[in-house]
């Protein structure tokens, strides 16, 4: 008699399988478990493995049963999901286990599954075509100013005191309610938007070798809660004053940037770069429209546990990025509901996009050939000035190769969808 099972859809990507395993199969599993235990079984009055089977079974009944069922149930489960073509998420929960001597084994396995779903008509997607704008003079000037800042020179000032806009080298000691700290050779920009205004007011006018002590009281709503509402005593020694001198916008400046030989050629290069960035931005926005439309057209559900795992990962990344950007823990705690909601929405889109693109790749027989993958890895290694073989080895050690192949596959599928979309 063959093992039998039936499936029951529980909704929300959950399925239950009810199993009925005939006694013959159970007996076979018990016999195999007995054979494994017999060799090391210790029964008083007998050498190991030499006691009669009934005596060994009486003493090791529980262990033999657990060993037999512990193998028989997973084997039956994996055979069932293979036959049904199910794709479980995580491990199943075995329940309602019933077994009596000389009787069939019955039990249930409940699991979350990646649901089977019908693909929408993904070749009928319509999107609004974006407009690639020509770079404006203000944008070009902004890039030129970045280059000027990068090539700025800092000249010593000796004939006057500190003025706003200067850069100063200081030795600073401060005391906040008994907590002292000191910094040597600290370079600061004399800028009220960068440093607390009262501090700036006290150092303006100082000259090299001057020393000064003063107090600064921070407001109650100051962004740093550690010092908000507190008074700090500062002892400052001014070591040096420098002023920033920006280069003139001329051909020599253009050569110094390494991008062009003349100022006119530099402006053309910047204009082209900005135009290319605008094209990439518009393309990205149009591709997002494709994905949003594809998701809206589908009836795909995401298993709750998979959603929760992805959401937790996105929350962790959002918090790490926020803390790196200077957001306080207090602010993060205040915004935790907002962060979770955003992470949840992001997770749903990411997972639906993954499954939809994966299935379209299968439908359209889109693949990433080994040559494509290897070429991408070599180009990346070259861009990072790393030996391709060493780079590949490190990727393999970090299990990143399959992830890269998947990412490249989804890019190809997205390009396929974009090319087929109607752009109005």
C-alpha cells in the first residue's frame, strides 16, 4: 500500500498537507532505526548488540520511534511537495502526529509557500514617456564650482584677525559640567551654518597666538541632546588663519581638472555628463513605471514570513543609513512607525518584482550566459584595479556570484519589458 496525502489551501500563502503512511512503510522505518541502534544498545547481562530484539525495543522504544518518525515524516513531506510542485518558504510545522503499534502513521505538515500565479499581459504595459532636459547654466556652474573648491588653495593670513569665511587652526579645550575634552590642531571653517554662532562670535577678531576663554550656552532645543540647555566653557588658542582662494575659470584651470584642455571643452564635457545623467534618470523613472504597472496588473501574494524578514532587513539598512547621516537615536525612535511602514511597502515591491521578473525570464527563456557573467566580473575588477581571478575568488567565498547572476538576469528582463512597453 502506498503512502497517501491531500493538500488544503489555508490562504495567505499557507498550505497544509495531511499524510497517511501505511504500516508497512512505518515498520520498514522502525526496522532501519532498530538496526542503527542495535550495535550500540546496552542491555544488562548482554554484550553490546547481542541482546534479543524485544529487550532492546523495550529499553529503546522511544529513541527508535523518534529516529524512525524523524526520518519518515521529512521524507514523506519532501516527496509530496516535489510531486505537487510546491515551493515552501522555510521549514514546515509537523502536527497531529498519531501512531500506534501495527497502525498507519498520520500527521500534518503546515508551511508557507511561494504561490503559483498567472502572469499578466506584460507586453501591453503603457507608460508616460519622460522628457530629457538640457542642462541649465546653473547646473553647469555648480559643477564648475565643485572643481574650483577641489582645486582651491589656502593662503596664510597674518595682517588681520579672524573674519567669517576664514579657515582657522585651533587648540580647543572645553568643559561641560565637569566633562572635559581637548583637541589639538583642529581646522575649522568660520561659518555660522557649520559651527554654533556664539562660538564664531568669540573667535572673530582673534589673531595667531591669541588665547581666549569664554562660555557658550546651548539652547534647550539644540539638535544634540547631550549638550542641549547646558553651558560649555571653552579655552581656545588660535594657531593659524587661512583664507580660501579659488582658481580663475580659464584654460589653465580646465587642464588642472584633468577633464579638458580648454575651458570651453570642459564646459562641453560637463554638459554631456549632465545630459547623460538626465537620460539615465528619465530611463530609471520610466523603468519604475514599468515595474509599478506590472505589479498593479498581477495578483501575486507574498508569504508573510518572507515579508517580515525582508522588512526587518530594510529597517536595519534604513536605521544604519540614518545614523550614518547623523540622525539621533531619539529621532529614530520617534519615527519607528514611519520607518517600518516605509520598509514594509518597499519590501512588498521588492519581493513582487523579484518573483514577477523571475517568472517572465522563464516564460521568455531569458538567461545570463556564463560569458556575460564572466565579462561583467572582469570589467568590474578592472574598474576597481583588482586582479579578475582574485576578485572572482572573493566573490565565490562570499557567495555573491549567484546573486550577481540573478541581478543581471532581472536587468535583462526589465530591459525586455521596457523595450516592449508603449511610451505615450
